[in-house]
């Protein structure tokens, strides 16, 4: 009689587990576009992981374009636009990202791009990376401008100080 099959353990690193849970929170709307993500310290406590592990989880989400970081302020959920709800509900990490991080394309539910496919070329990857970085920068500037407008509105409502 053969022993009962053991439950297959997930061998992925802890930062990927944390990133998966945070990604799920974003998809389910627990974190809204523009909303600040928990701090690294809060993530450490929530997931019971080290500082660098929590940072790595945020880096995964940043690489996927789900969040952006403003130095000295924290990480925020990316504002995808009016269709953000539809985007978040059906979001799957890009095949190139999953292939790079050890998941198969099948796990991405997309058979269109093979992990070893070089046909797209590095120039496309460089272009996409450049565009992603530009979008992050613009999104951060947009959030900063929104804050400034709110501050100006508050100041205007308070009236001139004598």
C-alpha cells in the first residue's frame, strides 16, 4: 500500500505570497486608485516577514504597474483611469513578468506569449519599460497636483488671514 499523497507545498518565496495577497486586495477594491498602500513596517507585521521581504513584495507590484512609489511619501495604488474597476477585476500579470519570475504562462491564463519567445525583441521590452516609467512619473505628478489643488481649496475656504 502506497502512502497517501502529501499536499504539494508552494515553494515560492514569501515575498511572492505577500505580493499575491496585496494584488488580490487591489483587484477586489480594498485599495482604491490613488490610495496609499500600507507601509513596509505594516506589511512586515501583517505577513510576519522581514523588511526586505516586504519591500520585495511592493517591488513586484510596482514592476507590474499596479502601484507607484513617491520617495519619502510611500507607495500608492496606480490610477488606471475610468476603466480601473474593469482592469483590476480582470488583471493578470504579464506573461513576460511571470516567465521571468518562475511562473508558467499557463498560470497567467494566456497562451499567446511563450516564455522563451524572443520574437518580440528587447527593443519592445525597453519601450514598454520606458512607457511604464513615464506613466508612473506622470501619475505621481498628477497625485501631487491633486493634493496641491485640495490645499489651495482649503486655504481659499478659510479666507485671508489678518
